[in-house]
């Protein structure tokens, strides 16, 4: 059982309107839902909200014979398991690897659900893995092999960390692939709606991008309204340490030479550890990333950086081009980013190593990167669910402005469980 809930905020006890930062009492049990998928390692890593308000969460669950499998759970808008989806609200998919881990989810216009991740330890190493489900949680037999696609790019380390669906139904996946000379590079793949590689994109559906680091890993992807594709992540081990890396591609899978330096931007914020984990596009065509940056006194802090449409760091954003937030942990890392209808930015992640262990951390900023003082304690909220390990991996903002955060929480008897938390927003 989960112990007492503690939320740090500045809500007034005299307010008649629920505070934006408060947990939504109409969701689950006091604003939170935990789901045990039957293993000690159930971890949610991605979330998407359907037009009807149902919530789709993807991650992984351990199977005693198969290792980790893709796990997808759907909840009703009030946080109950949707029993009309899969097996009483849950779906598990095995790709044959030692560990099949879903990292991203997207909803197609017809209601089908696309999940992307990595099948680790197959006969050909680590492969990119894609699954598509019907709206009621069954494998979509019109996609790949019985609803699954496994892609080996000829290396031992092909990983998918992000997915987006274009308006024409094509599926874009971003992650990393290994080059024997360069180390890991960004990789972006595009698939046709039936799961076959889109041969009109890049080279046979694939484009690989080197930023010069020992390991260049794309963690997020987004498709612009003009069809261009933005990938964001980290270039590890450059001469300046770890840098934020952003690339943009034309709709046919070539680097967009009108963006940054030949389609690439590498940003060093002055520390040895600047990481990008999430990306969002503003209505004005600007690009915002969220992740972490290292402070010599505070450890890692949340960081947001905004770029202009041509790839320049927007120095009018935040404080000299970046917004940084300290939650008091030894390492505060933003893993998810979403934009509200009025343009505010919501970043969610984990504050690791606080006095109460690892806590869920959420920060909200104005459109210009300033802390939103109408949210929590000066724009931030730290939530302790009473365990030593409460982790947030993704965030979504509902149409009514409520904030959904997914991740995992530790139960002494059950191990890690899927976690969904909703703030009033």
C-alpha cells in the first residue's frame, strides 16, 4: 500500500477553487492511480490522451519466462482501468528479446495506438520495436507481422525512444544506432501506415546523424505543420562534455540546411552535463526542449531551452536563453514536456535524492520561460507518495488543462508499479 501523500505547494486553505498544483481528487484515489501488472518491475514511460479523454500509458512489465514485455494500459477519464481495452484494461506484447521496453506512444486519427521502443538482446542484438493496436487493444493484424515490426539496422544497438504520427498516417521513430567509427548516432526512421519502411524517406526509410559525440542519442521527436521533423536528445562525450543536440529534417528525410549548422544544433550551456529528453513545438514555430543541466553547487537541475525556427537559441527565453529549476534533489531531471492551450510550458520528471527519497517533480513556466508563480511554490511542485522511489517519465496536458504525469512508484510487496498522477492544472 502507498503511504501518506505529501505535496509541497503554496495553495491557500481559504480558496474555493482547487489550486492548479493540487492533485485532482476526482481522479483515481486522491489524484493518483497505481497499477500492478504482476511483476516487480512495472514501469510506465509514456502517455497519450485520446479525444474521448481516455488515457493510454505505455511502458514495460516483467514476464517470468519472457523477460520484460511491452505493456500498455488504458484508463477511463476518471482513472479507472478501461475494461473494454485488451485484457481488462491491459495489453502485453513480446518481441522475443530478453527485454522488450516501450518508450513512446501515439494515437492515430482512427483511434489506433502506436507504441515504440526497443527489443533488447535478440539474436541480432538490440532492435527497434513497433507495435500497433486497434482501439480496443487487440494487435492490429494489418500492421507488420501480426501487429508488430522489429527493425535491425545491421548493428548490435538500434534503439527507439520516441514516436510521432504524421497527418498522412506515416509513423516517425527516433532513437539511436551504432556506427563502428562514430559510436551511437541519432537515427530517425519513417514507416508506411502498414509498418513497412518508407523508402521515400532518407535511405530506405532511415537517416542517421552524427553530432561528434561518443554517443549521440535522440530522445524525442515532433513533426512540424509543414512536415519537417525535429529530433532532440544528447550528444554525450564531446570536447565540452554532454551537449543538447537538435536536428531537423525535410519531409523526405534529408537534413534541413536552413536549420542550425547544416540541419544540426549542438548547445553547450557551460556545464559538463547538458541533456535533452523531451521536445515540444510552439504555435509560433519555435522549438522547446526539456532536460537537465548540471550546477556545481546544486547538482542536476531541470532545464528548458527554446530555439527559433531557424535553430538559433532564443536568448529572450527564460534567463539568457534557458529556464533552470532546482527542486533540492541531488539530481533534478525533466523527462517530459507539454504545452498548455494558453502557451504555458509544463515539465515533469524526478527529483532524485531528496530527504524523502526520489520525488515526482513538476514545473510550470510562462510562454517566455519564467516560473509561473500561480502554480505551486514559485512555479514548482514536488510530490512524495510515501516511498523512496517515485519517478515521473512523461507528461500530457488534457484539453481541460489538467496535468497528467506517468511513471512508477515502489510498493514494498509488489515492487515497482505503473503510476498515473493528475494535477488540477
